[in-house]
C-alpha cells in the first residue's frame, strides 16, 4: 500500500472531526483521481497549443512552476484553527 492510499485518511483524521472525516476522505480521493486523470491531458494541450511562433516547452514549464509556487504558498499560509480538533502540541 502506497502513500496515495494510506495518507489521505490519516491526514483527514488528524485535521477534521470524526463526523466530517467520513465525508472528507472520499472527497480527497475523488479530487486526487481527477487530478491523475486530467493533468496529463491538460499539460499535453498546453504543450501542443500555441500555433505559429510557439515558444516551445516554455509555457509548459511556466505552468508547472506556477503550480509548484501555488502549492508552496498554500503550505506557507498554514491552516486555520479548528476548535473541534485536539491540540497537536
């Protein structure tokens, strides 16, 4: 069993209250599966698009870098306090 299978339930149990966990885990899995399904097509369209005078692979790498910067921003922004979860200190 890999991280894609075991980590989402563990994270959901830590971050959400027990009644919410049963709803959050399938939502996390569905969003992940949608990303796995459509990301290659989106990057393929981005790579193939551009028409005449295309800048080569540059738009693809700019898009990938923007996604990474957005992920870093989400990580640095942190998370709010959830009063229903116990203190993790």
